[in-house]
């Protein structure tokens, strides 16, 4: 499957993963998805039908992703000696560190008497590191998938996290995983919900929350599905409290993208088709949209070029296979490496060479014939593989990034 790791790095959960044959009507879903991404379908129509586009995509892709990639549907660079799971969590925790959760805790503590952990007596002061205290800090995960990052950040910071996703299957699967882990259960008598994180079905363009409901919000490679970035960011601002911080990793075209270059245009189309996107915005477009939505910009940069000990030009951090970059290499791995072709049959990268592509396709067709997989599974895999190859090539050329970091703050004088 595309978006997979080698056997020793495949994410394993104590809970049973979704059954590959449990996706309903895969054939009709892939048919609708292919129609929306046909050449004769305009960007405007895809934008206007983005809910159908995104739902069709994740009906098809979620099971593939969980089985092959784990519960966190995003990319990250890997530092030397860092496992795939460690890199995934570090990437999530870094974003969480931008949310100002300690500041949010102080605001919560002003109005509440909070029972502390252990032998501590009751106090008017909220205490960082106290589960009952931090669990009163409300955080929103915009586009949560099945909640991998949500659960990791909940464990990391102890905060209460609500995940929002358009796809009902993802809601059901995410809540199943949250309920199954005793770590997320709050102690009775604290006046808190039974579980400290949960998934909610809804459209992040029309969120089902009251104004000023959350102390912080984040999005990890999710708002790229929005048909209108200003509208999306404005809705996030609406549900955040004054002074709250929103941080995100965006999928974007970089300054290296050339709309007159046929290879660049082809790569862009591959990514859109393979990853359920109506269109891909530039870094400049996203930053401008965040400002127009009313956020004060605290930080922005492309994390792809951060130092990770990989094949990078020392002066710029850009990916390269030059002699200079190879000399700089200390064992780090770029985000797109799992999607780059290899002839090693013991890695998932084997599927991206010409022989592996055919082998995967016809193996799945046999599984469909034997009814071991739903009809349409092979067509779904072709879409995902094509998207993976577009992502890999876009990363190699530096025309695409899956981790453009933006951090914005809601003005203190916000009026609902």
C-alpha cells in the first residue's frame, strides 16, 4: 500500500485496526472521486463539491493509511537514529509547543478551584503538570483524521482535545481508539468529561462550536482540503478565545514552483488527484489568508529546510544529492523518502518502481476476484500510489512542502 513503512517501522497499536474489507461501496466511492478529478472537471467545481471530494477520498484512503502508515496521517523529517514513530511524535509535539498552553492554563486557573494530583491540597492556582488542571485547557484539532496526533498531544500536554473531521468513518474509528485507552479517562469527581479527547463530525468551514470555545487550535496537513483558506482560518478564529494561538503545518507550493513548467504542473496534478485536494495553494497565499482572517502572525517558515542531518545543502537546508550534500549527510532521512522508488524487495519503497507498481496492482485485482478485498481496491491503490510519486518528486525538486509552519494569535480585543 502507498504511504507505508518497512515492517520494523509500521505503526502498531494495541487496539485492532480497521478491517480492510469494512469500507462500504469502495467501487462507487472511487468512481465519484475519479469523476471529480477528471480533466474536464474545473477547479471551481471541485471547490464547490469539496465535501464530496474529501469524503470520497477518506472513505477510500483511511484504511490504507492506518494499515500502512499508522494513526497519524502526516509526514516528518527523521533525525539520525530516530525511528519513524519517534519522528512522527516529535513533529506533533513541536507544533503543540507553539500553542502557548501554559498561558492558557493561567487563564483557566483564574476562575476555577482545581483539585490537584497526589497529596496536594486544593488551591486556587492551576498547576502545570496536574492532569485535572491541564484537562481544563480546551484544544481543537482541525481535521483530525482518526486522531493519532490528537491522542499524542493529549498525552504530551495533558490538555482536553476535540478533533474535528468531515468523515464519519474517521469519527467512529477515532472515538473507538480514544475510548479503548484508559490513559484518556478523567478521574470521577473532577467535573470533567469522562474522556479527555474525542472526535466530532463536522465541516471546518462551518464548525459546530460556539464562538470562543477553545484555548488553542492546531491543524496538521489538513486545511489543504479547504476550498477557501480565508474562510477556513476565519472560522478557526471564530471558535478561539481572545489571545488564543493557532498553529498549523500546511501543504503548499513553494517559490520554486513554475506554472509554465510542464513537469511541475504534472506533479501538482498528481498530488491533487492522489490526496483529495481541490487545489494546492502557495506559501504566500496561505500566509496572506491567515492575516486576512484576522490573526497576528507570530512565526512562519518551511520546516522542510530545518537541519535534520540529511541530504541537505548546508547553507540553505535544501534537499540535494550533490557531493556537498552527501558529505553533510549524517543519517537523517527526508520526509519523502518512504515514497521514493527502491529495488530493495524488503521495503515498501519497492512498490514505487515500475515492477512493484504492476505487482501491487495485479495482486490487489486477484484479492478483489477472491473477495478478500472490496471491488475498487486496486483503483484506489493506483490513485494513492500516483499521489505518493507526485509527493516524492515534488519534494525532490523542492516545489512542494507538507510542513509550512504558520503560527498566529487571535487579537486580545476580538469581539464575537
